[in-house]
C-alpha cells in the first residue's frame, strides 16, 4: 500500500459505507503536473526528476478525468457501485522531454537527480513532507516497473465510459507549450 493509496482507500471505504449511490475513479499521476517544470524549462531548457528517463508509466490528463466524470454524472444509474481506472497515456520522461522539445522547437533535456535532492527541492518549493514522500514513492514504483504506476491498456476504462480516445502526450504538450516558452 502506498501513501496516496492509503488515503484514497479510506475515501473509497467511506463512500461505499455511506450508502450514497456512487462510483469511484482511480487515477494515476496527472499529465498536468508537467506545469511544475515550466520554470526550469523556461530558464534552462531542462526538467528534473529522480525517475529513470526510460521507465514507462501511465498518466491522466485532468481534462480526461473531467470528461469521464461528466459522462458518469449524465447517466449515474449506469455507473452505480462501479470502480473505474482512468488514464490517458503511457510514456517515459524521455518522451516527455522530447515532446516539449518538439513543441518548443528547442532541445529540452531530462536531468535525473537523486531522490534525496528531489525531496529537498519539493519541500523547498512548499510541498508538505508527506506529499513529497508520496510523490517519490510513486517515482520509485515507476523505476521498479510496478503495475501500480504502469497500467496495461486493457485496464483503462476511459473508452468504456466516454466512447472516445484519451488524451495523448504530443497533442497535450502542443496545447500547453506557451507556458514553457
């Protein structure tokens, strides 16, 4: 069980115990978290994290979460009591840097830093220590190839709920590129 997993398990348990008809959406890391790299990409054309640049993992675009939730709310009876896994794309940090490079027309480097340095930076930016530890725990799972952070396409319920394809990395990055100039 992970730091964030324990939090969300308690929320799901309370939902099911409440008797309120509902469903649960289980989500991986947000693609939108790339905005945290905007400053370093703007200043040094680099992004920093402790995870292996070539380790695959799943992400979800917040817009995809909103689309799936809206579709669920439009027909709640169809989803009562269900638990869904929603994700948008599988990619590596190297691919993320490449997508930023393509969108900006300039090389963006991915720089792997130590886990200790990443924690120090997150806490220094104002992340509570528990949250930094939770993020780093997820990055360690990515490095280990854990199925918790690298879901199979067959596990994605986004298509089932919306009838549409989820957001992919290239179009997503191109749509937000101005924030990184």
